[in-house]
C-alpha cells in the first residue's frame, strides 16, 4: 500500500504493494504437498513418475525395500511377482511382512502389494503369485521399467532377456551379507546381465539361493543378509528408475555399481557389451571396437 508512512506524514514510494488476499502465501502450504521435496530435484519428472508402470520381480527383502522406495517416490502403478511365502526369518529385513504373515504362510507378493497400498493410498499395487518364467513373453510389454530383485541366476537371465526383447529397461539388484550390486540394462545398445556372465555363472544358473533356505531347488548354507545393505541396493535401484522414467538416460548408471559395506567402499565396474550375447541383434553389434572386449564370456 502506498501512502503516508505511519507517524511521519511523509510519502514512502518504496513500500511494496502487498498481494491481494487470495494471492497471499499460506504459511506451511508447501508442506501439505506430499511431493514438494521431490519437486525441488529439478530433473525428476513427477508426472512421468505418476504415469509409469513398474514391474518388480521378487518380493523378498530387496523387493520389499524397492517397493517401499517406489511408492514413496510417487510411482502409482506397481506389479509385484513372487512364487514364495513369508517365513519368520524374513521379518528382520522386510517392512511389509508381519508375524501373522509368517504364521499363516502368506504370499510374499500379496503381502507387499497390501503394504504398498497402505503406505501410499494413491498407489495401486497388483500381486501375481507364481514363477516369472511362467508368464507370457508379451507380459513385459505392459510395463515401462522392470526391476529384478531375484535370488538366482536363471531367473535373472530370464527376466533380463525378456525385458531386453520387449525393449524395456531392466534394473537388476542383488546382495550377500554386506556386499551388493546394481546393474542397469538399457536396450537396444547397452550391455545386459548376460554380457557379464561366464562359465562359473552357468554352473550355478539353476540354483535358487535363499536367505531362509525355504523352497530352494539346490540346498546350500543359508546366505548372510542384513537390512542396511538391502536398503542401499534398493535405493540405488529406485534412483536409477527415477532417472529412466524422467528421460535422463544421460545420468543413468552404465556399468555395475558395486558396494562393500565391510570395506566402506563403492565402485563402478565396467561391463562391456558382448558380441556373442544372444540378446543383441546384429545391427547393435556394429559398435566401435572400444565397446567390445574379448573374454567377457570365458
């Protein structure tokens, strides 16, 4: 308001004109927006996040944490696939499992889907109880990104190849004890999971390792697992998913992210595209020599 400065009788033209009542900022209004802090990260495209259809394969410890991060990040269309059921030893690493789930032997996929919808009311989570290998090839075409939270090499190779065939980005995570890794596979010209495999992987491809020892095809000592490593690996996976759906593939992890919590280090390990990998069509293999290194498959 312009006019006399109170108590002076002098005109002060420097006084700002206050906004009209309907334009005034309500204190704390930004804090009512669930995604206000995410909007402040300039490159995140929240509209794209809200629209994206995400497939999570595996609903164990890693699948729980990935689903949690997806829901809190704003993903509203999530499908979870897992064949397994909840047991008591899952409970110290799995946010969405309860003691009642363990006693009842509830489906992991259904428990995660219910938990996601409780955590984020705007999210619709669908559970599919069964093996990923039993789903049709066209299944992957219904999603924008696929995240693998699997416990065996065979299922990883299956999910990787089918996502690649459908031209869908595949983000794979895994951990054992205090170590973990994440790889992002971007078709059609990026390296994939199978590009980094060798004979050692082939020998154990069909073995289903488990932190609980339940329902395994191949019996090995139970794997060490702890929640902080799971949380780190899942966070990196979902961060990369945010980059992909926001159209920022220029920022996406191009190799394998490796984390070792015991040594307190993280590293990026190169995974070159393998010209002998069956997932890459011949036209993609016409790449420069520096992208193909011999010996990636022994």
